[in-house]
């Protein structure tokens, strides 16, 4: 596997990512790693929004 280093711009805005798990415990593990977490519920779905 080849490694690549990309120089980033510290001024660029953060982009959202999504982590989807088929079981709640899978998503909860990653949600626990977030700061400033906001939990949103839509129907049976639970969404965790935060910062890394």
C-alpha cells in the first residue's frame, strides 16, 4: 500500500463524515469519541453530531 502526505490548509472548513453501523453499539463506540455531542432522533434512527 502506498502512503501519501497531503499538505492541508488550516483555514479550510471542516467537512462532515458519517459512520453508520447496523447495530447501535457500533455507532455508540465512535460517538463516545466525539466532543460537543448533540443527539438527534428521527423515527427509529439516532444521529450523533460532534467534533473530533
